[in-house]
C-alpha cells in the first residue's frame, strides 16, 4: 500500500499540510486562509436551510494543527467570517485559542470589528495579505494570499472527475486553498502560469499536478 504523504516541503522551511495549511519553520507560523466561519448560519439567517455544519469541523482542524505544530502564532489570512452571523463562533474560537492569532482582514470581514486586525503582515521576505487588493512588493519579496479558493479537477479518462483544493506556488506569489469545508474551489488547471506549480490536496496525499496530464505524481 502506498504510504500517505500528508505534508510536503514545498520550499526549504515552508511546508504544505494536507489540512490546507502552510507551516513556516523560521517563524513557527501556521498560515490558513478563507475560514468563512458561520457560512451555514449566514445562509440559514437568509432563509436558505443549509445543514448546521462546518464550524465544528473548522475548530477540529485548527485544534489539530495547533496540537501537532505547537506554533508561535497562527495567521488567519482573511475572510475569517462569511457574514455577520459568523462572528460568534469566530470570536469564541479566538478567545479559547492557546496560541496568538494574527487576523488579516478580507473582503468578507469589512463589517467585523474584533480587536487588532491587519491589512497585511510581513514575515522575513513574505508579504501575507488576503489577496483581494494589490500589495506593493519589493523585488525580493513573495506574496502569500488567499481569496481565490484554488482547486484542481482531475479526470480519470472515462468521464469521471474529482475536485480537490489546491495550493498554487510561484516565484512571486503563493495562493492558499480555502480552509472552509464549504468551499468547492475555483478550478485552476487552465489558469496556472508558466512559472507556477499546482499542488493538489487530498485528505491522505499531497502531490504536484503535471501540466496537461490526468495522472499526478507524488513528491519525491
């Protein structure tokens, strides 16, 4: 049986975890994007009867990441809440979180007022922001964003397909997958740049998606 590959070192000291998080060794930072706390509650408040699901799953993923990595900080890279109805669960998690959480504002967070938030953060040569606006980068800097919810669609050649969350990496920009379990993701297969790499994220395997092919290879 093939051994699961649930985390991989994308660049020296920068790891992708299959729980849709990035681990930065140098600063001991866990980075996630697009949590959308309260997605179901927001839709139910608008009369759309979605199942009461998602927030507990978010909390379980975050708790597991904190337990496994023991980070110095966690960075939430925008769209922390989906709408006003999500603030209760988000704020409850922040109050009980055992590590500091740096909150970067996203376009869904404009009406949310909670303590100190940031438009962007800098960690070494990384500029971390939500991605809904353009950031000014120095020549040596790499931006790390969310906002776009990248995904990859993989076909089996017989008409079947599966959509998986994805990480996009390049020399000047990384795009993180959405942490929200409600986010289907925007297919990125045809949008990958010539100098970018598309990483598919399955629950028990993280792998590079080859250009133009149906089959994917595991990282070495």
